[in-house]
C-alpha cells in the first residue's frame, strides 16, 4: 500500500506488477479506482454549469454517454482532467482525479454563482465516499464480466448504463485508463465487496497502481501532475480536441486562444529507449548535445521489454529522430516514436 492523492492505494497484489500488467493486456484485470472523485451534479442548471466550467462541449454527446474533458485555470493550465457521465436529462456524475474533487466543486459553484438564476437550480454533492469504483479492463474483460451481469458487460465504449447487483442498481460506463477495452463500475459501498469477490472468482486478476501506471504509459495516456498540470495546457499535451473553441466562454479559453495563435512551445512526444533501463521523470532529453525536452513519465514497458518515456519537448522533435536521456551520470539512447507505444 502506498499514499496517493490523499488515499492509500495498492501498489500491487501478491501476483506482482508484471503479472498484473500482462493480465490486463492478454486477459482481464480489475482495479480499485475509488480514489477518483464523484461529484453528483443535478438540477435544471446542471448542463449549463458544466458547459461554463469545462473545456469540452456536452452538446457533442447526449444522455447515457460519457465524455473526457478538462478543468482549466485562467492561464489555461490543466487543473484536472475529468470524465463526465451523463446519466439523465439534468443528471451528471463528474469524475475528477484523486485530491481534485474540492477544486471541481468550487469551480462549479463559481460558475453557478456568476449566473444567479442558476444558483438555486443546481444541486452539487460529493458522492465519493458513498460508492466504490472498479475498473474491469482487458480483451476478456467483457466476457468474464458477463458471467455476473450482461447489462454491465454490454455497455458500449464511452456509453453509460445501469446494472443490478444483489438487488441494488449500480452504474457502469465503457471507460478506462489502460489502452484496453473494458468498463468502470460504480457500486454503492454496501454491495461493492461482494462484486469484487465475484469478479475475482470469475478469473479477473486484481491489479494495483503500479500496473495501472505502466499500462497507461504504454498507451501514451497523460497523467495529471506529469503531462497535465501547472504550466501545461491541453495543447501542450496534444489534446486540443477536448477544447470546444466556439461553445462559449469557460475558464482559460482566452489563454488557450493566445497560445494557439502564438504556437505551442512544448509538445508531448514518446521516446522508446534501447535496453531495459527505465528513464525517469525530470531527466533531460538531448539531441546532438542540445537540450530538446524533459521526461514527464518514464518506466519499463513489460510488453516491449525496454524503457519508454513521455517527454515535453520542442515541437521540432519528430518520430524517427534519435535522442539521448541523461540518466544518473550516464546516457540512455532512444528514438522518438508515434504514440501510443502499444495499441
């Protein structure tokens, strides 16, 4: 167990990180991701408050769908990256990262407060401690989940639904953070343990934070505090598609427009290293003896059998270019590659 965002998280189970990683890539794994927040947003002002607060455009989707989006500060930096589950006409579950729930609540209250007609029409509740969130991921995830619930197993990619477990209605979305197919199940605390035991009995391997990180890194997925955070915008991370430029104002939009007009000075790139030694966060990336970037996330790739890294780099760094990474007094040789590393 390790501290993570104010929670104690399982780094790994007895099977170990490598086995857990391979189970997710080859069969199925289950992750307890209850550290993610759940902000329940409802009332006649819910849709408009989210539109004024987050970067993406809810009108691109509809009820019973999920959407990836960002919360920015006025400088355009990513305060958090978020999944929104659109449950009903004016009912949403907003899923922040660990420790960012309060920031999301404040931002939504601010959005409602600036439009006084909406204040009484918006109901916000931190539901994080009322539910358990379990991510069932992998190429066999749906097959094994179907032995427990056809409803849960059949929810489509980025769609939202409900299923019954032990007489209790639970929520499910076709989302995840591993690069594999799968779902995330939100269960009331009272029935979550029995569901966990049943999914493990169905042959789904428990997996911890270590495997979750190596899986998302192979998939080239950004992590808040590494590829997203203070001084890093959606454009830096190559996620301009989550910005609805014309839907109306939201925090940070002006700064993003300025950055887009001026050109992005740092962009996210992937580097595949020679050998098994993993690069680490903060190490300098050089090309021809000149600094061109810095590692934001690095680790050993169990699938590729070598070190891989996400780096914030000069836009001139393109796939196929050779680079070196300064690693504790020595150099790691690597090549810039297209993301994802595995996919």
